[in-house]
C-alpha cells in the first residue's frame, strides 16, 4: 500500500494511475485545497481499480496518523503542497506552514507508524541561478523565492533525518517543468483562476478562454530570445515515481534525483508545437521579462537513468496533443462535471 498525499492534484493524480496500473494499492490523503474530488474518481476509472480516498490536511496530526495507520502503508509519496511562486512571495508564512510544517507533521506521523520509505516532490528551483548547465544533482543549492526555500528546507530536513536514522529510504525527486495530461483526456492540470504557467495558459488561449499569450521576454541569450525550460510529460514523471519506489524499497539512503527530459525548449517552440497539435492559432504578444525568471535551464537526467532505469518517452508533440485533448474535452476543467 502506498500512501499518497496530494494524490488528487495534477501530478499526484497521474502518479496514482501509474501506481494502480503497476499493481500497487493506493490511499490518497488530500485536503482538496487545490483539486477536485472528481479527479480521484477518474483516476479509478482509467486504472479500472479502486483506491481509498481520505479528505484531510497533513497538518491535522490526528487525522493524518489515523489515516496512515489504517492504510498499513509501506511507503509515502508526498505531493501535498502549495506551488505558486508569486503567492509564496506575498504570503510566505502560509507556504512555511503548509509545505514545511505540513511535511514535519507527516514525518512525525511516519515515525509513529514506523513507515520509513518516502518519495518527496522537490523542484529544479532548488538549484537557483545556474553555475553550469545542465543542472546536475551536485549543483550548489539555493533559493530565489519563498516557494523554493520551502523545498530547500524540506530537502535539508530529510537529509538530517536520514543522517540520524540511516534505515530511512528517501527519494528526493527534483522535477523540471511538468506538462501534458493522461492520454485518455480524463485527467490533467486544472489551475484555478489565471494560470501562472506557460502550458495551461497556451491551452486556454487555444480553446478560446483567453485572448492571447503574454510571452515574458524575447531578449534572453537563447536561440530565439525566449525562455528555455526542460518540459517533461506528466505521465513520464508519474512513471518515474513508480520506478523510484521500486529502487527505494530495497535500499536505505537519501538520494536526490532530477526528473527531466535532459533538453530544453523555448516558449516559441511550445507555441508552435501547440498550434500544430491543436490546429488552433495561439496569438501572442511579447512583453517584458517576468520578475525572477531565469533565461534557460535544463536537467542532466542521467542519474535517474542509471539508478531507476528511467528516461522520458514522450516528446513535445505528445505533451501538446495530450494537453489539447484534456483541454478540449474539459474546457472548464473538472468543474464542468459538477
Ligand atoms: P497541485 O496543487 O495540483 O497538487 C497538490 C495537491 O496537494 C492538491 O490536490 C492539494 O489539494 C493538496 N494539498 C495541498 N496542501 C495540502 C495539505 N496541507 N494537506 C493535504 N493536501 C494538501 O500541484 P502539483 O502540480 O500536482 O504538484 C505536486 C507537488 O509537486 C507539489 O509539492 C509541488 O510543489 C511539486 N512540484 C510541482 C511542479 C509543477 O510545475 N507542477 C514542479 C516542481 C515541483
Ligand atoms: N511564460 C510566458 N508566458 C506565460 C507563462 C510563462 O512567456 O504566461 C514563460 C516563462 O517566462 C518561462 C517559461 O514560459 O520562460 C516557463 O514558465 P512557467 O511559469 O511555465 O514555468 P517556470 O519555469 O517559471 O516555473 C517552474 C514551476 C515552478 C518552479 C520553477 C523553478 O512552475 O513551480 O519552475 O523551477 F518554481
């Protein structure tokens, strides 16, 4: 049994599908602060198997401990957290409370229930300003915003915990830019309000919910001047979690591993690919750089290949085609269902 915090969210829901398909039993623990119950129903429909879903907050010690104990979990995958960089700058205490205190409570509950295998959702943001590219796992760590700092604090907490008790098996997975959706079109990213991220914004322009895309800067030192990122299909990312668990279940340790494609694409590459996949125009206007943005970065993805036998299988065309299928089948996200 795998206990999945934040399993109703974008990445967690895709991970649940892959875990169920790989034969694992799953308990989701989510407070639905940024997700819909419907997502968990659809996960079970896709996988053709049931899972247990518990509504609860990881900061609620009693609810968490009783759900974890009842699940008889052998491992935890910890996706629950807040992720909006701008909001984290405006409301830092909310981010420390949810992401840091919430993880602390989760670790305490794991100790109490003697569960010592954990997969944690970290981010490429912990590398800060690139000293060299691609980012390798031994790149210096730093944070340029509060959200990134919460990830860094948790990473440090996990390394300290493992040092104190080496029988823990901890996988810190540093995601690059997750995009795309399940090929069924039933689950995908469902941002509330105006999307902060490129791909959901592009999809909403293509479907006619928004007039045009703002391209944040075309004067970066990149081939076409727009920002370059390492986009990774969310299903490849989800499969990476299953493989990470397979690796961790027989080994003690605390390892940090990049999950990225290992190559970068520009904003204009994404716009052109999305137009080709959707057959719709994506009008855009070039604006100034967005505060805090880096010009270009991508992953060295070789450690995940070496340790987990994992590498991405879905390219830009699949990322765009699957996002478009999800967006056009669910123009108002999960809410259209209610
Ligand atoms: P998401 O918001 O879609 O999913 C997070 C889920 O956690 C939601 O279902 C939310 O309701 C739940 N949640 C939040 N706080 C909770 C709490 N206190 N108790 C219980 N449940 C809670 O986000 P996502 O994109 O699926 O991201 C999952 C994880 O991956 C997050 O930790 C995020 O920081 C990390 N991450 C995401 C990205 C990205 O670009 N999406 C990149 C790097 C890392
Ligand atoms: N962009 C636009 N217009 C938009 C949105 C984004 O031009 O409307 C550009 C950005 O400037 C950037 C690229 O598209 O060049 C990707 O931007 P995203 O917001 O999609 O992703 P980021 O790389 O900025 O952010 C991601 C995660 C964060 C994480 C950060 C650092 O969403 O959680 O990487 O690793 F903190």
